[in-house]
């Protein structure tokens, strides 16, 4: 029986020790990554967010700033990430409601760009997750049953490995 060979993991050296990947010789290219995720909640919680009457203030405005800040601080949170000079971080929200049911959600999309020797996938993913966590934090008094789901990379462009677009 043939066992498929997994691609090598770049954050380990030949002895299996964790290390930061050397990107010093890689050319600086324009890089972009887009990530998305969702937080599901009760319709009444979504109504609080949309009306601006949540006790802690403008939920989506604060979550947007939190996502931007998180993208900028990703290397402080993920041990082997390189600190990057980001040229753009955009956080967008879309609300969804299923008519006639108890389902409501906020979708968050983060777009992150830089020109440099390594990609911004981790920054986009971190931005989404922290934006969703901020929504949870700001609304937990009204709805502790919120669920964050589907956080994933949608696309990335630039660098030696080229483009990736999720199916």
C-alpha cells in the first residue's frame, strides 16, 4: 500500500526543530489575502447590533477596528509569523437573516495587502477571527450561545506559489 507523502512543513528544520522561515532572499512582490468567517446568533441579538442599541456601543464599528488592529499584530500572536508592513487592511461585514426561523448571522471578510517577501494569509485570518471575537464580547450579555464558524482563507495572490482561490 502506497502512503501519500505530505509536503514538507517549512517551519521545521532538518532535525524537526521549529524555526522562523528565512525569507531574506525572497523578492518583494505585491501580496493579497482574503479571509472570511461568520458568527451565528439569535435574531434579537442581530437586531441589537443593527439598531446600535448594544450596551457597549457600535458593535460592527468596534469589531472593524479590532480586526484591523489584529492584522497589524499577527506576528505578536502567532509565534513564527514575520512582522509585516501592511499597506491595506479592509474589514467588511454582511448581515444575514433567515426569514421565518431563528437563524441570524454576521459574516466578516478581511482583505489584507502588502508588498514584501512573504504572504498575508495569517493576517487576514487573524483579522476575521478577532473581529468575530469582538462581536461575541460586545454581545455576550444578550446571547451567550453565539457560534463562530467557517473561518477560512478564500484567496491569496502573489509570491512564488502564485494564486490560491478556495472552491
